[in-house]
C-alpha cells in the first residue's frame, strides 16, 4: 500500500526564518474554506477562527500569526537539514511511503530552496 503526503518544506539554519517561510506558505491555504475545515477537523478551531478574523480585516500578518508552531509542524517540514530529515523519518515511521515536498525558502530563493531540501536527504 502506498500512503502519500504532500507537504511544504523549508531548510534553514535559522529555524525562526524557516518557520516564517512556512507560515507565509500556509497562509494561502488557510484562506481557503476547504482547508479551514481541514484544520478545524484536525483540532485547530481557535486558530482558524483567528485566521478568519484576520482574513476579514485583510490582515495577512494576522493570518500568519494565527498559525502556531505546532500546527506548522503537523503539516510541514522546516528547520535545519537534520531537523527536516528527522521529521521526514518520523513521517515514514508513521506509515508515509511517498513524500512529495513543495520547497520554499527562508531567503526567497525558490530554486535554491529545492537544493537546500535535497541536501537534507543526501
């Protein structure tokens, strides 16, 4: 059986910058009602309520602030090379047999992000 997961990934020695990049990435999805429903079902009702309020105000910073680190960790791989590889291994141990990563960068270099993520698995 193949169990697939698609997730954003960001590798950076600056874990805070990597988390910020993941929050920017997730903001797009959190603005979509179907993903809001997903996050509510996953136990993030308060966070979705806060994000919805920020969305109504047109406050992108508020939407990103509504994404706590735990929520980001549940759906994304980010941090140092070692942290990203370790989280991917944990997902594999949980049964994920096929992992598709959408690479994002803490520096804004999308192509460079792909190489940074690939290095985590070298």
